[in-house]
């Protein structure tokens, strides 16, 4: 009986440690995701600015007649 309790206690301790590690990893993954989403939004903004500038430049060019 004592052996079974010791085994259960050991397994419970392992479960607690695994849960702590998974929570820490999950927290880090959430931070990484937030950072990646922020970079993606910044990239989208830069692309939209560049697109707008190019459209303005193209609008100023004379029409080519063939």
C-alpha cells in the first residue's frame, strides 16, 4: 500500500512539473504569436504605404499611346 502511495505521489509530482512547464511554454507561445501578429500588421502597413506611393507615381505618368 505504501509503495502504491509513493508511486502515486511521484506521478502527481511529475504531472505538476509537466503542467508548470506547459503553462510556461504556452505563455511564451502567446507572446511569440502576439509579436508575430504585430510584425505582420506593420508589414501590411508598409506594403499599403508602398502600394499607395506607386499608384500615385503611376497616376502622374503620361498615358502611353500606341
